[in-house]
C-alpha cells in the first residue's frame, strides 16, 4: 500500500496541465466511469496501461494490459479502438478447465480482445443557461468477433459475440469554478448492458478537482496547478470476481472500500510534457493500483 501511495505522490511533481483520460477504455472520462467531458476536436490520443484485475471486467480474473488509439473527429464526436490482452489459462473463468489454449502457452499473453467505442455530445454545457450541464451518450465494445458458443452465459443476450466490455451509457457533467483555487467537475452517468456475468445496469457518480492557483511565477504553485484529483462510485457487479462451474459470481476477492454494490475508486492524472504526455494512476477500491501513460496530439 505504501509503495502505491508513493507512486501517486511522485506523479504530483511532474504535472502542469489538466488531462481527461479514461485509461481503462481508452476514452474520455474519469477512472472507470464515463463522463460528459469531451476533448478538443481533431485531438488524437494513444496510450497503454497496466490493469489490476479489479479494474477489468469479470472476464479478466488476472492482471492484464491494454493499449488504444482515440480521435475526436468533431467537437461532438469521439471514437476509439481499445485492445485488452488475454492470457492463456489452464482453468479459464476461475476454475473451469478449458482446452481452448495450447498447453505450452499457459501463463502467457497470447491474444487480445478488440473493442470499438463511440461517444456523442448531444448537449453542450451552458448552451441554454450557464447552469445547464453537458450531456453525452456513448457505447463501449459495440461489436466484436464471434466467441463461438452463442448459448454460453458469457455472451451478450441474443448476440453471438463476446463484447466483454460492452456497456451503453448517458453521462451528465457540470463544472464549477472557484476563482483562485481551481475547477470542480461533478459527473453522473447511467450504465446498461445485457450481460449475465456482470450487469452494469445502474448509476455511477464521480467528482474531480483541477487546481488553478494564482501566481504562475511560484514554483510550488506551478507544481500544484494542473493536479487533477478524481473519485468515483462505480457499479461493481462481476468486477474482481471469479466464476465457478455454476457461473455464479463468487466474491472471494477483496474489493477494498465499497458502498453497497458500488466500489469507491480514487486517482490522479498529470501531464508531464505540455499537453503531449500524461500519466494516470488509480487505486481501485482505494487499495489496488493500476496506471497508464497517454500521448496526445492536436491535429489542427
């Protein structure tokens, strides 16, 4: 735990600019939950992350990695393509023996799950009144190749594809400016999917605070400005669980700090070189570390 906290503290001293990056899906958002924030149009992003098993969906009961590309084509449209690595395991889904993988590959990353994501802004913050929030609708892992067993419990209902990270959502975001201190972002979203192994049908909520202190000539203020703290309450159904032969979830992994079915996650983001390279760190359930790096280029 102390090691992970030191990593987060280290990130503080290399940041100067705000970043809005949901590293788990390769899209814009908080840590795991989507928000209504959008990148500037013609922004291209790519990155990679280490994902501790609690951060991934139920299909990944082991630590893994992802990498992605992302582009905001218009100020109201963002698309991304995310790849999450699969490991060859003798007992897949927790303890179900499988002959899908070649035995000599057990314990290695041998495959990847491809996920296409899209986000559309349907209402811009402040369009009508200054207090009106921004609204975005989107979907992650919309389609994928056939998993083979269309009757399996790990399929999306009535859809012969894996779509392990599938979710649909509507997100609402409102920012509040505190003159001389920074900006507070408040975020709410409703998530939905039809999966039997980890239904996400419910609400998520989160906040972030971006420091913007006066006095740019001060070294310590420069170090603090751009520091972006995040906290979220995210539905935990099936996350960090193993599955038995009955395919019923077994809560035999410590989720950390949680309230009901929601896990409480904290994290920070930093940009270490202008607006080009960003670091992201998360403690899932306030205890399990995941993190990533992201590269950003404005094409216009």
